[in-house]
C-alpha cells in the first residue's frame, strides 16, 4: 500500500502531496536498519554517559556506596579549590603555547614543501608520520629524550657547551617541555595547509609579480588571507584537543613536579579514579565542556573579523 506524505511549504501555504511506493518505503526501512548500530552506539556510549554524568555531578559518589544528592555543592567546591584553578591555568597556558607553535611550524613546513623540490613526496610522508603514531609511544620516546643524564637533547646541548636543564624534573621547565613536545604532531595541520596553499589561484601571484611585489608582500597580502579558513580550522580543532590534554601528560609527568603540569584532564582523572570522587569529577567534566563550548562559539564569532572566504564579496 502506498503511503501518502503531506507537507506545507512556501509562504502561500500551498499543500503538496508525495507518494512513497513500496520500494521507497523499503529503502527507508533499510536506511534506518543500517544506521541503527550507530544510533545504539551513540545512545549507549555518548548520550547515555553524558546524561549519567550530569546526574552524578549533583551527587557525592565514591563508586562503592550509594550516591548522595548534594545539589550544586560540587560546583561550589570548585570555586574554593586551589588545585582546580591551578589545573585551569596550566591547561590554558599549555593550549595557547602548543596550538600557536604547532600552527606556526606547520605553516612554515607547508610553505617549504609546497615548492617544487627534489624528494617532495618523501618529505611530506616523513613529516606526516608522527601525527599518526600512538600518543603513548611518542610520550615514552620524548621522556627518554628529555632525560637529564642520558637524553639525546642534553647530549646535543652538551656538545655545544650548553648545560641542559632537568626538563621534566624541573617545575620551571616541565610545562615548556610538554609544549615543545606537542609540536611533534604538526603533520596533520601541515597536510591541511598544503591543501590550502595548492588551492590559491596562481594568477594572483602573477599579478603581484607584475606589480613588483616582494615575497613577503605576496605572503602577507595573498597567501595569508587566503589561508585563514585553514588556519581557523586548525586553531579551532587544536584548542579543543589541547584543552582535553591527558595522555602525554599522564605518561611523562603525571602532573608533576609540584603540580606544574597538572592539566585539567589529569586532575579530572585523579578525582574520578584515584580519589574516587566521581561526583566532583563529573562536575569538573561539565565545566570543561562549558569552557570548550564557550571558546569554540567565541572563535566562530570572532572568525567574521579575520577569516576570508573567496565566495564572500
């Protein structure tokens, strides 16, 4: 039997009817059947845990005894918690430092690899490989490299007569060390920037050459403005990822020394699975979600000021 679908469209309120045949109805059933695993997975592993976390954030629960309703007490505790503010400060410094350095390095390497040089494809693969390597393996590798006694970094510095710092063992150098290490994964942004560079019309550079523009002028007035959409994407996704930093910090420093590298994600993890303060950890998770949402919305709002799209007048 045919199914009749009636809908109202247009400002005049004209009614249109469309008939779905039995074959089209069967296609619709198959569509929902095939996406049902994703729907079930989303409900069980994303939406369900989010709802549960929202409920737990209003309770005091140690995973072993029944949860006790405390309302907004967990959020009030955050305001007076110095470790919360320290974790937030460390995370902001880490995010700003790592994202900005990664974007700058990725842009410089992309500009170099966009030239017609020998072995271009080989270098592109080599620079991209670190981006897909496991985070734990990379963290262990850098931990060994940062070792003050036999690490390769201090050995190279010693060769040039420079006494290297204690890196991860120093409260002054631990966070900068993590920021420097984060640049290792610039390959993802490099590929995006390469695609953006190759999409810039060449006739713009030819016109600039006719006008006698220098290389720096062509970069500031042609390359950089046309690369702003790619930079905006890298900035947005980079900040979202950096604000959730956990794996490398957990493996390399565990938040030390003296909470100098206690990022927000690690502090949340410690409260949940080390101190068994699941309610407080859930509240921390929702505050982090709110921070990321606000930062992302602010970026999209400010993007109108500096991001240029060729389709815009």
